[in-house]
């Protein structure tokens, strides 16, 4: 997306607002995190032209970190141990697929496990 495309989207959105005015509509950034109901998001703190290494780019700055600790595949999570008919099975905490007791990564989703 470029700045002209963003402007066209914003102009069309403002043109079709019914009850609320542009001041009543929050600008949110969708984040890749599980949620119930509406998609997980955070508000945009700032939007404007970058400078130095980011010169010539329009940037949005989020009001909070977009990557939260514990939600990355690199974050180590404990395996889930399930007892089934007297046998122990180990499952990935992210995708719930069966993994080996000594696996370091889930072979299905890549989650790091211990």
C-alpha cells in the first residue's frame, strides 16, 4: 500500500460514516494474537513521515508493543503431558500435535518446547 491508496481509503471511509464523525472513530492496528470476538488490536499512537533511515516512508507507531512475550515461536513453552490408558503422551502446547519427549521444536508448527 502506498500513501495515495491510504488516503483514498480514509476519504471513502469518512464519506460513508453515518452516525459518527471522523473524531469518533479510533484508528487501530490489528495484531497477530488470538482473541474472542473482535480481532486483537492496539491503538495507533502516531502516524507520519519517517526520517533518517526511514526517509520517504509513511509510518504508524503503535501505542503498545505489537509482539508480546510468550506469543512467539521462539519463546520456550512446556509440553503438555497426557496420560492415556497408563501411557504418557506429549503434545505441543500451541497446536496440540503429538511430539516426542526429547523434541526441542514441534515438528508441526515450529513452537520451541521443553
